[in-house]
C-alpha cells in the first residue's frame, strides 16, 4: 500500500508536469510548498474570518517568484533536493524514501485537512 501510494502520487505529479510543460521538481515544489499550504491557509482564514495567513503565504511566494526570476526551475531543483534531504533524515528511525514521503506528504496533509475541516464544520 505504501509503495502504491508513493507511485500514484509521483505519477500524478509527473503527468501534471508533462501537461504543463514543467519539470517534476517544479510541480512537486509548487504542489507541496504553495498549493497545499494555500488551501490550508484559505481554510484557516475562513475560520478566522480574515485573509491573514493566505495573504502572508502569497506575499512569501511573490517574493520567491521575484527572487528566482529567470532561474525558477533551478531554484525548484535546489528546493526539491533539500526536501529529499529532509525526507531522508527520517531514515535513522527506520524510514526510507518511499515510506517517509507517504507519511509526511500524504498522511500528514490528509490529517491537516481533516482537522481544518472539523474546525470549520464545528464553527458552523
């Protein structure tokens, strides 16, 4: 199940990259460092009632985009490799490069979505 989940997510990201004319690394970084957190901030801001966290994240990404103008692909390659380093850090506790991303990049985001959905439902 772990390997299947890893392959499924990687295949989806690869196919999106191909459709958009981007690299896998670019799509991965945009998905996990912009799109997923952006949906979380929108949900959190819905709870708060003000677009504070969404605005902050968008300002950060505007800064990243301006700062990487002309070399965004290379920056994504660098950021992706730092992400790989982070995921491999957990190997010391019995993980590996298939298990760690599934836990950190699939299970934890699903739990965050569930938690945010719960607080929004409870708020009514």
